[in-house]
C-alpha cells in the first residue's frame, strides 16, 4: 500500500461517540470510496482531542485542518471540497487557512499548550502500536535497556526531575520510589480510579495514548524492582478499559511486556482490575484493599504501601498522569523536564475545565500558570459574556477560589499558600449566577454518600455536615455556619483518611469568600 | 443445592467464571462484576453460591457487595437510568433532570416503575462532564438533557 496523500482522523471517545462519530467515520469511508480517493486518503480513529462539547471532531492531515460539529450530512461536502478540490469547508473549520502544526491549530484550547503528557493524544490511533512507536513510544525503554541504565539511575533521574505525584497530594515521585523496601516480590499499581467529580484527565490518557502509560509502568516497575503491575480503572470507563486491554495484548505480542522484555532479562506484566464505584478507593491503601477483593477500607499508615502494600508486599501506587510523565523524563532528561513549570513544581499539569467556561475541555499547561490565563486564554472566558464568580479547584475535595485568587499560580505550593489545593486538576468555573450555597450542599451530600463508614468521625461527621447546612438553609442562623466549620475542622483533625479530612476545604473557602451569600440565602430546596 | 443450581444455565456460567479465576489473586470483585452481568443483580442465593464456590464467608461477600455502588441486591427494571448528580451536572441542572424523570415515570431515585421497565438511580459523576447534565440508560450515555430530549430518549426505550 502506498503512503496516503491525506489522512482523516476521527475523534473517537465517549462524548463524540454520542454525537455520532462512528456514523461520521463510516460516511467518510463511503464518500471517499465513491469519489475514487480510497487509494490516496486514509481514514483513522484517534483519541480525545481535548475539545469538549463540540460534537464530532475531525482533523485532516497534512494540513492539520480541524473541523468541529461534523455530522454525516457534512461529510460529502468535506470530501468533495477539501479532499478533492483542496478547499477547506470554512463553516465547520475552527482555524482559517492551512495549519501544518497542530499546536497552531487555532483552537483556543489547543493553541500554545506545551504538551508532554498529551503529546500524542488525538494524533495517533490509540489502537495501533505501530503509530505509537512512530511517534516515539518505547524509546525511553529502549534507551534504558541498550545503555544499561541501572534502576537506581532511573530513580535518580526522576528525583532530579522534581516530578510530583499528579493524583492530588503532590508527593515527589522519585522519592516515593526510593522509599520502597527491598524484597523479591513487589508491585506497581496505577491508580486510574478517577473518581473526583469533574475530572476526566486520566481517561484522556487511557483512551488516547495507552502505550505511553504502559511504557511508564514498565520503567517504574524496573526502577522499583516490581515484575507485576496493576491498573485499577473505574468500572464506568468501558472504552478506556477496552483500549488498555488491547494495548496490553499488543505489547505482550511484541515482547514489550512479559518474561523477557525486548529480549532482555527484565520481566514485567500488567493486569487490569475493574473498580466498582467507591470514591474512597482513590485513596491508595483503600485501592490496595479493593484489588485484594475486599471492601475499600483505607489502612492505617504507617506502614506505608512502600513497606507493606498489596498482599503485604512493598507496593508503589502512582496516578495515571504521573506515570505518563516517566518516559519523556527518561528520554529527555531531568533538566529538560525542569525547563517547564516552576522551581518546586516542574513540568506540566492536565486540567479538566468544566462548568460555565465558554469552551470547556482538557488542557495541559505548565505548572504555575495563573488561573486567569487558564480560564480566559485557554477556556475562552465565561460563557454568554457573563462575569466570573468563582472556580472550584480540585473537585469535591477542593476549594473555592474567588476573583481575588485569579492570579495565583496553579501549582501545589502557590495554591497551598492560598489555602487551596491543586488536587486532581478539576476546574469548575462558576459564573455570576451560580449558587455557592447549593453547590456546597451538593458537595456535602457527596461526601456523606461516599464516606466508607470505617471511622466514626467521618461516618457521622459527613452526615452532620449535611444536616447542619440543610438546617441553616431552611431556618438557620449564623451559629449554624460556625458549627459547620467547627465540625469540619474536627473531622480534619480526627478522620482516618483524606475523605473525612477534606470537607473542611470547600466549607472554609466558601465561607471565607462568600459568607454574605450564605447569610442572604433563601431556601429553594434541593432534591437529594 | 449446587447440583440443582448448576442445571440453571446462569449458575453454570457463573460456575465457569469462578473456575477461570481459580489461579487469580483477590478475584472476588471481578467475579461479582461478571455475576451481575449474568443475573442482572446479586440476590442472596447468588452471593451464597459465590461464597461456597470460592470458599469465602458469606458475610465477606455480602460486605463487598454492599460496599460498592456498582453492585445491586434488588432486581432492576428492564432499563436502568442513572442520573449523574456530580458537581458539573449539578451546576447544569441535574436536579431538574431528576424532577422531569419523576414527572415522566412517576418514580423517584431508587425506585422501579410498576411495569418493571425502568429503574431510576443516581450516580456521582459518570466522567462525561462536558455533556452535563447527563444520564446513562443501561450502557448508553445521554447528554445536554432538557425536557424534550429526555422525553424523546424515554420513548426509544418504552416498549
């Protein structure tokens, strides 16, 4: 088969599938055949392009022309105009004129993003190993094997890079690896139980570039001396589970996983475990319990999983985004990684921007990028020309940031100084009409529902928080708000795991910036 | 009891599933996933069967089943509607979606229609926040819901 003149990439992910991406793909194949172009034009699937809520997204290379909201009816026009006559269909295009470079593709969301983790998402066909290799997959692994880089050197490189865990806590990844106790049997666990409300960044990586995660896991396993890795994926992520399973099979068939990776003596294999819907399982020891087939009750720490983890063996649990950073770091070096982001938080961060943003979506920008830039430059500002009220950063276990916080740099340390957290990287944008009180009620209900029940502080406390705020909303007074804060602070001190320690964040931040709104509140009763 | 049950093709299939996990470590949750696919829910008899065949105390099986949101112990309607009440959907009016479904179907969250066609339940975030507000009927996700769309979707399932 001779190389194709043009490539039509169709975004296949959960959102676009609903908008009819499969039908559009079929229509492209049919129309291209009809025009006799099937020898010159190839149609392929790709993962999420980071554009949310714009229907079916299609990119045509080599021009890099991006079309949004494509329907079956549009296909004949695109084929006859663009592919046959070379004239882009402007009404569907989001960038006028040819853009050779995807970074310049003209969509606010994609433009100017320094993409490390999402580099290949939306460029390659995630179900095709050759395409992944074509854009550099497994090069870092090859480098480690051919240059005989020792596990310790891999750990040192990651320590020097300053990479911090992207799951929320921001603990230095290399240090976590180096704390692993010695032993013959160790495990690596990838936490893909993305349960923080309003977060879907890991799904993008799992669906869009599965081999990057596999490579990162092999390297991490090699570094800590684990021969077995698990990916714990939320049960709801059926497309992601399917793509990961396929990628793992491809990797096994090509000696990238197994007893002798690329002919070496290094062994590593990966198994997928499906989660069953429990928010608390995002906590690493609860996740380990769940993999063991038990209720997801968090364990007492210490001992940390690095000493006593899965089945009592030393175990490292890393987030998907963290592991997706490993291969680029090993390939390009710690210095290169440090050229992104801030001194204490190098690298980039993937954010899920939702709520009242004009163009919600997933973006990857350098650590330390101010919230203002993220919302106004990358997410197009507030929809319908409304004013900004607040953003909830980090999901339910996050904090409200008001206008005064728009210029705070988004990284672990700057946000902590502002009594907020980066968390999972969820940014819920709220316009001037949003009700902080109702939102907080929703969040507290969420915690009450998801409390695992193991410790009394959280089990009773989360319920009390709901009761107190409900009472305040129906006929309460300012004392209720003080009590709310007192209970949440007590829970922060006395709860067993981060779930019960978290409600204080949204409560404290909401009351700090929006106390007047609470006092002015009149009940519009929320169904539970 | 096992012999009688094994004549039932659903139990026979579950039996094969459990066999296939014989060498796996900690497979209870994975087995329950498959059991729910086979039976539609996890009644006490099925939990008992899993317990006996896997050599895990029934209390432990029950403990796991009731811990995870995904597992059900009561029969569901033919179609299960999961309305997302996550924060992103909440801001986009998930409560209105519940209200419209209540008007259309006459049931609230956790209930099943009398004709056993629909069960209404709530989930916390389906991870499809870009489409908020969303609901999932069986395996299909429907987003950007309003009254017209909800009515239209329900009609497709009513039969």
